[in-house]
C-alpha cells in the first residue's frame, strides 16, 4: 500500500495493512495480505470504523468463516477504538496472480 500524503488516513491504513499480516489462511499458512485477499482498507474517522474489503481463494473455502472472523478479531485487538467491518466480494475473482512476491516465496513458487 502506497502512502498518499493528501489522505490523512493513509498512514493509518498502512498500519492496518501491516496488522492484517498476522491473519493467516490456515490451509496455506500464508497471511491474507501476501495472498492478495485484501482488496481495500477504508478508515472512517467520523464513525470510527475500519472496513476491509476482501475475497477468499474460492467461494467454497472451508476456512472462509474462520478467516473473516480472524480479520475482525485482529482489528478489534489492534484498534479497539474502532468498529471492524469486513465486506466480502467475489469481484475480481482471486487467482494466483494476486499473490505478492513474499506470498509466492512462502508457497515455494519462487
């Protein structure tokens, strides 16, 4: 995530992204950021909410509910003054091209 100095929440969003690296996909043992599952992070200071827009590796992911709950738990732990929201989307569809270099390395593909 790039820092945009015009967006006063940009640095905070980057911190949230780093916090989400603690959330692992239990089947792959790779965090959701390096898997490319997180599409966006929005912080609303007025309503004190953090919204994470994300997907799963498939609509039939057996650990999907656990991953989504882990995202909420992570946000509640690191940012107790904020209300966590997770928005699940299927567009764009996740693929291996979504993985970061680190995610590829962890999966042994680099």
